[in-house]
C-alpha cells in the first residue's frame, strides 16, 4: 500500500477532498443573491414597491431592468439571469379597480434549485404586492383590520419543516452525497486491491503466504484498509456533526453503529463484486456503475416509493440506500433502531457477503491468468 500511490489517493486524499469540497460548496445553506431581472412597462409606485420587495429577498437579486419582454427572455437564454418578472402596462389600474391584472414571471428550470427558489420568491413578491394593494382598497372602504385579514388570508397555514427547519441544502445533500462518494471509493479500492494481485502475477504468492486459506488472505489484505476507512469515515461524521453541527437528535449510538456497519458493508460489497466477476477491469466497472447509480436509487433526490416496482426492488441492492434510510430515520428523526431493523440486516448481509465468494476468489488467484 505504501509503494502504490493509488491507495493514498483513494483511501485518504480523495475522501478528504470530497468532504471539504461539498460542505464548503454549500456552506451558505441555500443559494443567495441569484441574478433575476424586471420588465416594468407600468412603472408605477405599486410595481416599484413589488420590485423592491423582490430585491429584498435573500435568494434573489435584481441585476437589471429590461425595456421589453424579448430582451429579458434573451438574457435568460444566455444564462445571465435565472428569471424575470413582467409587469404589463396598466396593471396597477386593473389592480385598483379589481380587474385581476396579469403579473407574469418566467424562470429557468435548467438549474432545478435556482428555478425552484426563483419561482418561490417571484410568487411571494407578487402575493405580497397584491395583498398590500387589496388592504389599501378595503381600508378606503371602511373595513376593519380583522375583516381585512380574514378576507386576504381566510386560512392560516401553520408550516413546520421537520428535521431540517432551515431548509439548509448542506444538511440535505452533504449527508447523502459524501457517503455515496466514500462508498464508491471503497467499492473501487476493494476490487482493485484483489485484482492487482492477478495483474502483478503475485496472486499465488499471496495465497501461499496465507497458507492457502482464502479467509486469512482476505483478512490480512483488508484489515489495514478497514482501519483507514474507519478513520476517514469517522472523521467525516465527526466533522459534520461536531464541527459543522448538523442536527442529529437521534444521539451518538446510532451514528457509531452506522459508522461501523457502513465501512464493512462497503468493503464487503466491493469484495463481492470481484468474487462475482473475478477480473480487475470487469469488477471495477461494475463497482463504478452500481456506485454511480446508487446516487439515484438511494432516495434522497427522488423518493423510491414513487419509482416503478422494478426499480423499487432494484434499490435493495445498493448499500447507500440502506445507509440513507438508517440516517434519515434514526439519526435525523430520532426513531428507535427497531424501525429500520431490515435495513440493518441487509447492511449486515453486505458485510458478510464475501464469505460466499471467498473460495471462488481463492480459485481465481491460483488458476486465472490476467489478460491486459
């Protein structure tokens, strides 16, 4: 391991880089001051007030006012702005006379997060402007504040965002994307470390040093990697929960159990893939494919229960899926470990899976010839 820089890069350098990169990339929690534009053909005090309201929001910043619709549309297509609000001529007069003016806002969903946040701010600014104008009109008609409040907002929604009340994208994404990257690196280095024995023509020597025992050979090879992976994964968990202070109301013990189980399950998965495909190139290709697919199948971006039945069944074979469920249920939402006993069981199966292919790997080390 000391003589091959691949181990240093895959076990330490890349994991640390991934941790720092993603957590610093989203350190603000949400994107701020995203550029948007305004097309104000009415140019009244009401539309200017709505414009100032939009500019005061944390997520958006009005960078330019455009003279017409086409100019703003072209700026959005050039990715200069994420969206724009359009006030047609005469909209204030229609608003005052209760003739429902059309205030339009256009936003780009090329970037999903930027589009969703822009839409939210556009809609909020338009709603607040409409409410302010409606309140002024009703006051002029002699209605009381309680009557106005009831008319403008007959139902008050008491909204609570559980687990991540700040809507912090760092908490939402880093706790899933970073473990996914760590899992992928462990998959690859596990398959690589066995396959290089065949490539370097040292496989028979390796098995002979273990007295012909596949179990001893695998234990000796992967024990150092296990301790390094435990240190790196533990450093990641300490970093996000103790230094960055990500919420973890479930306590320390679920974190410790998940920490240990994640490392052995990831190593077991990589060894299993080499046992099924005893070839350096093929096993690493399969590990890469399944490791990348796990980002889509884990369920943190799109819920698994909304996928087709076949994909729901396929999600079971991805360790990251079970990691995410255990984290979400036991660490983030503080439910008992018994709620995810099946996911713990499947992670344990991944950890013990190399026992099913040890004899096949042993046979491959003695009989297979590496073909470049």
